[in-house]
C-alpha cells in the first residue's frame, strides 16, 4: 500500500469513529465507509491487491446488496485493472470517473501570493456551517452533509478544515489530514462563480505550507481532470491513476 493510499485509509478510519452515523466494512483489503442516509461519506477504498481473489470481490458485492458497504469503489490502476474492470462490470458496476494521484515534496514550496483571498482554519460552528455550505454546493449538488461527522473530525489534532473568503464571502475549501510524514488534501472546492481566480491554488498551498511548518515532508491528493493543471502550477507531479466505479441503479445512489 503506497503512502497516498495509507493516508486515505487512515482518514476513512477516522470517519469510521462516528459509528452511530455510518456503516463500516473492513475485509479482504476493502475498507468502506457508508453514511446512514447521507451523501458523505460513501466510498469503498481497495487498499490491498497483492493477491487477487474473486472471493474477496464476491464478499464485497454481497455487502453492497445488504447495504453494508458503499456501492462506490475506488482503486489505484495497476496491472490487475483489466481483471478488476471485467469483474466489476460483470456484477453491474460501471466506471464513472478517473482521478490522478499527485504528490509534492514540501521542502521548496512557492510563497503565498494572494492579496484578495483570506484563509482561515475552521474553529467554530459558524465557520463549519460556511465550510459545509461551499462543499455541498460544489461537490454534492446542494445535498446536506451530516454536520456531526465533521464536528468529530475537527477534534483530531491532525485534521484541519480550511476556508477561503473573498470580500467576506466563503468561496473555497480544503480538508488536510496529516498522517505519518504525509499530508493528504481532500474536498478541495471552489464555488463556480469564483473559479479561474487562483483561489483553489492558494488555499491548497496554504494547507501545504501549514503541514510543512509541522515537519511533514510530502503532500498528496487525488485530482479530477479539471484540477490537474492547477496542481502542476504549485509543483505537484503525477504518480498514478485511481478509477472509481459505481453499482448501477437508483437504489445505489
């Protein structure tokens, strides 16, 4: 398991502490967090493909049907991908998105340059509600997210929620998670009306600089197709691909 996947799995394990809010499936190299009646979190991470076994997938497929595991599954592309693709499609899954795994050393980061964006760490309920509002609009089609999950995450000293303001309006977000020597960046979002101004780049850099000041040596994220060029400008390099599949059907939304 590479360190990007390690960071992602460790974040899932933190999410899993909200046991009253979600179901957890941890078996055969699959780790799934599935929120009860909520749009987030809803993802299964495959973190161990060293031994490819169809039975592992059969167990996962059964858990999905029992609503014990998320019908969204993400895994890093490697030499087994074609076999996995065939097996998933045979069981009603289809590829819906591809993310680029990107990393950056934190020893030579560019300096902050924004004069228009004010970036803060979320530290109170009012800021958290603003942070969630931006994430809901940009990533979940205005579907509400369970506040309690993030209230719990905020109590972890290795988690930071970053919120960017333009003219006192909250416009962009990042969640950063320090695990071992790496910082993983998640939920990087900018409101549609404020894209193209460099705000996403600035808030990402802020989270990286903060992690660097704490002795962290590597940063990582999983970028959508639209975000790759922005992260390259900061200094991120591509080091792999992640594919996301979904079990087709309205009951799996």
